[in-house]
C-alpha cells in the first residue's frame, strides 16, 4: 500500500505535517490524505475549483 499525499498551503495544512528539507516554507506542506488511518488531512481541491466543479467531480446533484 502506498500512501497518497498532497501539497497543501501551510496555513491550511495540519501542524503535524512537515516541510521537506531544502524546500521554502511558502511551498506548503506535504500531507498524507489516504489511507484514512494514517491521513493527516482530507483532500483539498485547488482554489480555482468552483462548488459546481466539485459537485460534478463528486457526482453530487
């Protein structure tokens, strides 16, 4: 099993997550989002996604 990670803005990422050595802090933090039992956060859509885009992707009406 390979964990799925996502870069998240430092102000939204949990404090327990980390910044990779040599990476500027403004690049955000690498957060595990799957599997749930080790996840530190939930998936975050890019800021340019509208609520309509998200509904379509998640197959919600």
